[in-house]
């Protein structure tokens, strides 16, 4: 049994290193203050396709992708849920890097992710639960954005729907953990900034990476 799990985990981690190279290349193509977002995305993906997929220093993005792919495979190696989650690992790493650098979650990555994830979830038999929780989390984040648009962006609302799809397919517990976990992790980070005096109460920071980490926590703590 150990070998049966270890082999796919190792393969997923290795492929994660390669996929991480593409995620980094895509993320490098997105910047701030861009007028033509579609052109930016086309150029980013075109450059990514042409790269040699080898990890480069400091290896952080590739390493994170490999680690996340291995962990997801370890937890979901026995079902149809693995495919959408592995896709989400690569897309999520790219989104997290872009958001951290630019305070953006590009529509050209988030919006196509919906039909891709839905198609990959279809054979799992958990599509209904996924859609319900996708709507729930997107709806909650939409309300939070409406109440305080300075605290959340529309990109966060769209990402919440994706997180809801993925974790909703795992069950209500995972979706709730992911939904609450992003705010919890973000709050911890904010407190850390205040304590170390690297920020004040008005300082803003990207929220997407915390949502994505919370989604990974949700799959790892899945019962």
C-alpha cells in the first residue's frame, strides 16, 4: 500500500517541478497598469510555451508546485477528484504569484478555469456539491466585496467560486475550512505585519494567496 501511494506522489511531485516552470513563466508575463489584458495574457502564455521547462533559481515556485502536487496526490490518489485538483495546483501557483506581485487575479486565468474544472469534475460524481459550494463561496465573497470593495477585489470573488468548486467536491467540511481559512490566514499575516511594524491598519495586501493556501489545507485535513 505504501508503494502504491508513494509512486504516484513521487511522479506528481516530479511533474510538479516541470509544471512549476510553466507557472512561473506565465506569472512573469503579467504586470501592473496594463491596458490590453487579453494581449498581455496571449503574450504571457506564448512565452511560457516556448520555455525549456527546467527549474531555475531560487526554485521557490517550482518547489511549491511540486510540493502541492505531491500532497494533493497523497490525499486524493484514489479517485476522479485528482485531475481537477492537479490542474488547480498549477493554475493556483501562477495566480498566487501574480496576485502577490501585482495585486491582480487575471480573468484570463480565473474564468477559463471554471469550465476546465467543471469538465474534470464531471466523472467524479460530485459535480452537484461542487457547484453548490462554488455558488455559496462566490456569493459570500461577492457580498463582502460589495460591503467593503477596498478589502476585496472582484478577482477574489471569482477565485472564491473556483475554491468552492474544488473543495465542495470534497464535502461541506472542506468547503467551510477553505472559506474560513483564507480569512484566518490573512488575519494572522496582517497581525504579523502590525507586530513587526512593517504595516499599519490601512495597509492592503493580496488576499488570493491565502485563499489558495486555505484550499490546500482543506484537502489535507479532509476526513
